[in-house]
């Protein structure tokens, strides 16, 4: 079940009036939902805090949270920090991207190698390494998806039309906004819509078909999306059973605006290829080991002379 639910929901997530006698007709939950979704698409928010929690009968809790920031002036410049954790370990990933390139902070590499935990000298070494960035197109060991921030808004805008065609009975008012409840058929149609966006077309048709087919074995499927706070809140909740075991995924994003926010890409002299970064790490570890050896030798010699 873990594989099915995660794949299916990831595909979905790779997503993202007034007046007189007509008041009731215009203020239905459906219209308010679409209004909030449109406001989120059209607003000028450039900071997004998000979190995802995956849980189930057959798996330990997995959590993802982070912050996405966009430059106020250069809107395609993005800074993304993601924290991944479960009941046993945690991992942090820092990415900067524009429409041309994506860069992965070396801190992800040092953390993966376990260099971030140790004595004060190792901490200094780690800090000196973490100033570097890997260009995504130059690395094979640490893959990052092609990030094109400029397509996010257009993709989201194309999806708002899809919700306007849904039955109004699927929408309801809740404490933090307006919610739409989708069934299995709705989800498959939504995924078809997503597959036709600019981002969606980067995934093959066969993969999209596999994503949609992954729902066939899920029973008691429930999926809802909530919009609220005048376009500053988006929530998704998914649950279903496979082989009698329940799994859940909860996603939430809150947005706001910082009028003077700047996101700079890494300086040219801080961008390294995978080979260059590997050599830097090896040299620093070699120097550290040599220093430790010399200190141990000196200590042993001093003790012997005494």
C-alpha cells in the first residue's frame, strides 16, 4: 500500500461574489473554494511554508516540511529548503533554482556522509565544505528534478478551471475554509488534467497511466482539498486501504509575501562539479586524518618520554 498511495498522491501534489438577492447563489462553497484557489494563483505571495505527513498501518511516520521562497523582483529565482524525517533519522536538502539551472547545497552531501556530526574540528570542516553548491546538470549521484519556477503559476491556473466543472454537492464549508471531496474517478480525471500541463508533460504518458492505475487496488479512498484564508492556505488529505491496511497522507501549505525578499543564485566560484566537490572533501578529510595522527603520535611520544 505504501508504494501505491505515495505514487498516486505525489502525482496529484505535483500539482502546487457578492450582491443582493443573488448572494446565496454566488456564495456557495463551490464558488468560495474556486475563489480562494484563484486568489492563491493570482496573489503575489513569495514565501510558502509546507508540510507533509505520511502514515499508515504498515509503515512508520514519514514527515516532510520546508520553506519555498521566490525573489520579489526576479520571480524565477527560488530558494527551497526541505527537511525529511521518519522515526529513525532526518535529512535536510537545500536547493536554489531559476529557469535555467538548479543547484544542490553541499550540505546534503556532508549530511549523507555523516560529516555533520562529530567534534568541533569536524564541524569546522563541514562548514567549509557546505559553502559549495552542486549544479544539478553536472551530477549523477545526487539527482534533483528539473525545476522551472516560471511554469508553476501557469500550471496552477490551468487546474482551477477543472474544479469549476465539478458537482457543487462535492463542496462544503469547513472551519478553515472551503473543502472539495473527490472520489477515485475524480482523482483519475484530475491526474489526466495535470498530465496536460507544462510540468505534467515532462512525465511520460505510460507513467501517468501507471499512476492512475495505482488507485485501482485502493478501497475506501478519500481525498479532499481545502482552500482558505483568502488564498493563503491549501490543504490536501488522502486516505485509503490496500490489503486491509490503512494509509494516510496530509499536506498543508501556507503562503505570505515579503516585499523586499531577494534570492541570489550561488556565486560562480562556489559552484563545483561532482568530481571537484569529491576532491575537496577527500582533501579535507585527508588533512584532518593526518592532523589527528600527528596529535596522537605527539601525545604518545610525550607520554613515553615522561
